[in-house]
């Protein structure tokens, strides 16, 4: 159903977005999408700080 998007479809989508949001909002939307993608990449590649290292665990005796 959603095969490859050709140049005609991409232009049509761009025109619809331009009509809905207007030319003044497009840079702001692009920046927010870029920041979101950067944060997502950073979150998926970083090691979570929640899990302690095995060497740092304290043993209660």
C-alpha cells in the first residue's frame, strides 16, 4: 500500500505541509524534528546509568 515515494508524491506532501503550517513555521518544525531525532539517537546509543557496574556493587555481610 505504501510503496516507494517518488518525486511527485514528495512534492505533493511538501505543498500540503506548506499550506497547513505556512512558510514561517517550517524552519521551526524542522528544528524540532531534528532535535527529537538527535535525542532519540543519543538515548538508544548511550548506556543507561540505572544499572550499576558489577565492580561498584556493595556486598552486605
